[in-house]
């Protein structure tokens, strides 16, 4: 059966790995990976992982070298934290690949250019509201901008940070939570010193994993915000019910407001888990709302524009 999406291929690869079927995984990704050029970094990564699992070091080197020749790189965490690469740590050829990858990364002009996107209203009175919006995993500040740019027309200043945690070229993650919280807080502190925004109207938002960072920071006082907006979010504290209860109690006491946005056809998240999460917050007295956007998936959809504006109105009302 023909594989029509990279998401489908990704699921099949994960299934083979979970079953220990590494040769089958290698054959599958070699056969199908090239059909999805937009997902080449992940396809090549799967190829190297599968090749490493079957002891084909030369194939790992071959794929990596071609990847580098075309201007791509992987962050150090990909090389050091990937279980498939564990036996290769310290190998001369492998360490050469890591060093070359990190050198290409250090020369990537996109690292500095897009670290923080900033849009401040023109001809607006001082003390404007502020939206800080976080991209999802394997995304960047530039790629996530369509989710949040409608805020600019509502009088909000918009800040879109890019995570310091590089996965590969143009793909950044928030997986190291303490590092993520520290980065977002540092950006907020720096902005406080140079922008005259209304401190009572700060909203923290995020998409996917960025949504988890936004929710957790808002609900635990990580930033002094009025509320959060989360589009298709991962959820904090799912395995820590006591911490969730504390966060909900804090949110209620602080008068925090939360707005969840979920695409009707978003299959990349646990929609039912988000509904349960939302209901738990609402029943506990946290002012919150859940909007389902018809036909929308996990990716940006123009119908998300109006949902964001409604969310901003709700949180700042």
C-alpha cells in the first residue's frame, strides 16, 4: 500500500522500531523517505538510526555527509541523546560527523536572525497589551508566525521567541523544560526594560509543545500574565496530578484566564485529554474556554485567525 503522508511513514517507522524490526525499518525508509522532500531531515534521521541499529556505520556516514553537503545540520542533542547512536559515541568517524554538524550549525545565519521576532504597534498609545507566542517542536519563530500575526491588528505587541534548543536546521524544540522556562523568562525581563507595555495585559501563548510551556508557566506563576492561549497543545502535569491540582489552585486564586484552541481534524494531539483538562480547570473555578475550529488540523489554518482574536478578547476581558 502506498504511503501518502510523512506522518503515516513516521508511524510505521516507529512501529518497526518498537518491535525491534530494524532491517524492515531501514528498507522502508530507504524506499519511501525520498518521497517527502519537505521532511528530509527526519527521513534522513530515521535512515541513520535504522542503519546504526543494523550495524551499517558506512550508511550512517554516507547519509550524514550528503545531508551536510546540502547545507543541513543536526543539533548536538540529536547526536548525543538518540538511543540508536549510543554504541557509536566515541567512534572516530561518528565524532567527526558530530563536529562537522556543529560547525555547520554555528555558521547558520538563521540562528541569530530569527531568535526573537518582535512587532510593536505603531501610532499606538503607550501601555499596549503584549502577546508572547511560542512555536511548536520542530518549528521555528518564522514558521509559527502565521498562528499569531492576527494579534498585531488588534493593538497587541507580539513577541515570538525561538527556542535555544536546536533539533536540526530550522527546527527547534522546548523539551528541556527548565531551559525553556528560563529562556522565556529572560526574554520577558529584557523586554520589560525597553517596551512600555501594559503589565496587566500580558498573554502567554503557544502551539503544540509551545502550548505546554505557555500553560505551565502561566499556571505556576512562571511569568506574571493575565492568562494563556494554547493552540493544539501538549499538556503539562499529565503524570503529576498533585502538581496539576496545585497549578489549578494557583490559577484560580490569581484569576488566571485560559483559552484552548483545537482543530477539529487535529490528529497530532490527544483531543479528549485536552477536553478533560479544560473541564477540570473550569469545574475548579478557573475562567477558561475551549474552541473547536471546524476542519482545521495541527498545521496553520486561516480559520485559526478569528479563534486567536476571540481568545485574546476572552483572556483580556
